[in-house]
């Protein structure tokens, strides 16, 4: 009996073993073992600001789980967001950084001690590298806090609204102004002791539908434009230092005035009318004309200076804004110098507006290479050196058109990857930032 029982048991076990094997082979629904949770992160101490660290969560097996940072031992909890995150310490010292993942069976943590020093005098902020002109940044009202705000306050002393101080935003419907975003930008600049450059009162690409389809007479249209310019400029008088009154009024190719609704309804002299409205509204504001391709397009540059000369004869303009949407290959230093020389010879202020430097204009790279970073550094240095060499009385500002590479307008515009700005996705200064500073070294 005992022998037979053992034999039977062996037979049963063999059968069971075979059955399990067969099921595991044929049944695809058997769950895979869960990915082990491994909590880890990288820390980078900024070369530009030694009190600033950037952390990046590199944990595995944590999809769907909440996680948070503490940048000091038992310090405040900061929710972990996708991508790199920055923290700015107030003073030098050793700090314990902890990343906590709320796992099903209990929290899991990883920690690292970092040492930060207060040696920022070795890495001057852009705005501290010169007292001869302002260093500006294009901003959006929802990108002035957090890591954006830390860099804005440290590095820049001039702000330009990227698009929220244009007519379609500030005057969306007849008789109804909306200054929500504009007020936020101006208030931020005033609070942080920054100059504000108003951009832009009149631009054919920022017209609300009701203006484009204005049903009144031509005189009523002109009166409406005067009221708009007066309302905006008096609202910000004493706070907005300067304005691009008219933007990009010259038609490409023909170099004639664009046939915009402003020209159609107000006549060929609409530009001088708008500048007169602006001068009347705020006599202390600096008034600029702003346009693109002024460095290399000789015909367009000549047409621009014709406009400027007419305004100058009426004491209605103070400076020229030359948009610096350039790349590492083009335009040449001589071409950039040409618009500087024309502006300086007229005794006007020069604004290198909207600076970004494309590194992939030919769409021949898929990642940002060291060679392109160096080329970009050299081009930025060249641009700033040209600007800094002009007489001090003609200097006004250099404005960078966006903070991080991922936030540039150029990617959507050209439909290809590029890295045209001074900071990378992790808010770290690039070689281009160094190039700007190198140009201003004594």
C-alpha cells in the first residue's frame, strides 16, 4: 500500500507538472512579473550659477506612482514633474536632496548630498556684464515664475512681451480692452526693477477681426487707432520705457509699404500719424521702428531708413529695431555692421531685437552637437561684439527671443529641430550664453 501510494503520488505529480507546463506555454494571459522599483536621480550643479542645481528623476518601475523632492533634509515637499527640475539655494553649504516614490508597499527613497558654493562672481549675470545697454528677454505672462523667474531676475533687466502686448490681445473687440496679460508683464518688470519694451502697437499680423472689418468711415477708423494708441500708452506711461510703434511695414520683394488695413484706411502717411499719436500720448517714451532682414536685404534696409528719415524729420522716432533672427552661417559681420552704421550715422538708438541663432538651418542634424554649440557661441559673440563697439549714446538693448530651446517659435515655423537660444531644456546656460559674456569681457 505504501509503495503503491508513493507510486501513485509520483504519477500524479508528473501529470500535474505536465499540465502546468502545457498551460504556461499556450496561455498568453499569464502576467509578467512586475518591473522592480529602482529610485534614482541625477544632479547637475549649474556652471553659470553655483547656487542652482538641476535634478532629473531617472527611476524605473515607477509609472503611475506619485513622487516628490526635498531639497534639504526634512525640507518642504515639491511634487516631481516630468523632465528636469531646478532649485536655487539661498546660500552655500551641504544639502541633502531626497527623491521619494510612494510605492504600494511603502515609500521608497533615494538621497544624495550636494555641496554648493557661492562663487557667482566667477559667472556674472548677463545684465551685470555691461552697464552700457540693457539685456532683454521675450516673455509670456505664464512663464515668469519658477525656473523661468529665477533666471529672468538674475540675468535680465529688460522685458519684451512676446505676443501679449499686441493689438489682437489687448483690444480683442471694439470698445473692450483686455490688459490682463500686459499688466502682469509690466507689473512683474516694475516689481523686479526691469525696463519694459512695448511690442508692438501696430502690426499687420496682429489685427483683431473687428479692426480688419471695421465698418465706419476712414476718419472714424483713424480716430479709433488714435484712441487705441493713446489708451495703451497712457496706461503704461512711466512704466514702459519704449515702444515698437509700427512693426514690419515693408513688403518683402517690392520694398514698398505693405497694403495693410492701416494703409488702406489711413493713407500712405499712416506711419507718421501713428508715431504722432504715440508721441502725444507719452512724450517720454522712446519710439522705435522694428523690422526683419535689415542686415542683408539692401533694398529693404534702404526702404526702412527712408521711413525712419521721414519720422526723424518730425522728431517722431528715437531708434531702430533690427530683428536678429539669424543662423550660425549668416548674415556676415559686415552685413550686421551695415545696419548699425546706418542707425548710428542718424544719431538714433540701435536695438538688436529678437535675437536667436539657428544651428540647423539646412536640416542636416538631428541632435545638438558640440560643433554646432561652438559655432553658435562664436556667432553670438560676434553679434554682441559688433553691438558693444558702437558709441555708447547709440546703445539701447539686445533682446533674446525666448529662454529655452524647446520654447522657440522657430521649430514650428520651420518644421524642423533646432536649438537657437541661450538655455537648454533643463534651464542650463549653453555655450551661446558664454559667447555673450565673452564679447563683453574687458
